């Protein structure tokens, strides 16, 4: 047994031995928010994401520091599901979570491309484990059936979530681990996004490269285009009230994501500049994986 496996097993045993109980307080059992408490009454909040490419979240210190992607509270949710959900349903969900949710999705004019920019920085909300506290400054979608680009401010987040939930396929860059998590700070409805067929270009390409590519590195090598800025600069634009520039920046990220997706559909691969400056080719797994 590896050190990683031992650490996971230890947390599962602690959840059992300490008598932790998990209670669903929002969302679906497989994509929802739980309160996990022990006999002392001390409670922690777990956002459980049983979906390929997504990550669970817990507000405990162990989760934030251990790098395992789990903790005894997350494992308490797993134990809760194992004791309350029918084995056949658990097995079916495990099979679904092992496969890309986008595989076999319909590729047509209703596909929605999305990007979300935030109001706050990581260090202002307690780190990367608290994405639900970042807030939305602006979000942009592109959908051919909608006539192209649409922008959403913070007050329009419910409309954005409704649009994404209605899509046959959502395409984004780091959408499963970032954009959806940011939206989860507004409503438990966001938990349902993890059940929507979602193609996260970063997740798919990271799995094949063994390292996380940046949108800029992909756009430069594949399209000969550069991003118009960074997430840090986007927050500054918001705080300076330069909302038109902020929207253009967000729209450009959506456009780059859309073009990279289309290159992958046509050619079956993308190019990316590696950490050593060399350009490498990487398979685009969505090539041939979507239904016409």
C-alpha cells in the first residue's frame, strides 16, 4: 500500500471511529452540500462532487493542507452514501463518474461556452479552497443558438446558471474546479451543474500531458493568439470600474476556448508551449467523442 493510499485509509477509519455523521443540506446526494458533525457537535461543511474532473471541498484545516483531496469529513460523506443509497445506484454512479460526462453529448448550435471572472482574490477569501467566496464580477457565454455572446453581472447569476443547466453540453477551461465552484457561492442550484455534460479542456489536457497547461500557452502555440491579461488584472479592472474592458477580457477567454475546442474537433490535437519553452502536441480527446 502506498503512502497516499495509507493516508486515505486513515481518514476513512477516523470518520468511522469518531462516529461522524453526514447530513445533506442542499443539492443532490452525489453533487451536494453536507454538514458533517461528531459527537461533540462540532460541524464542518463538505461540498461533495462525485464527478470526473471535479474535486470535493471541506472547510477543515486538514483538507486545506494535506493535498489528498479528501479528509475525514469527506470520507464520512462516502460512508453515509454507502449506508443510505442502494448498491446498484452507487455502482451506476461510480461508473458514470469514471467516464467523461461529455462523452456522447450532442454537438450542435446549443453548446454553451463559458468563462467567469471574480470580484476577489484567493488571498482575500482564505485561499484556493474557498472559491465560493470569490464572487462573480462578470461572466460571458457563447452559444450559437443564443446569437453569440451574452454577458452576466452578479445580479444575473441565476440566469447564467439556468442557461448552463439547460445546455446539452457546457465547454470551458478549468470550469469544473473553478467556475462552477465560484457559482456555488450563490445557490445550491449550482451543485446541479456537476450533472450537466461538461467538457473542461484543462482537465482533459492535463490528464494527457501530466501537467496543467495554461490557456495562454495553448492559445499561443495552437492559434498564434495571446490572452488579453490575467485573472489578477481582471479583478483590478472590476475594482477600477472599467467594466467594458473587463467584459472584453472575459469574452476573449471564451473565444479562445471556443477556437481551441474547434481545432480539436477538426484536427484531433492541440499544441501547447511546455514549461521548458518547447512546443508539444497533445491529443484532443473530444475529437470523435461527441455526437453530431
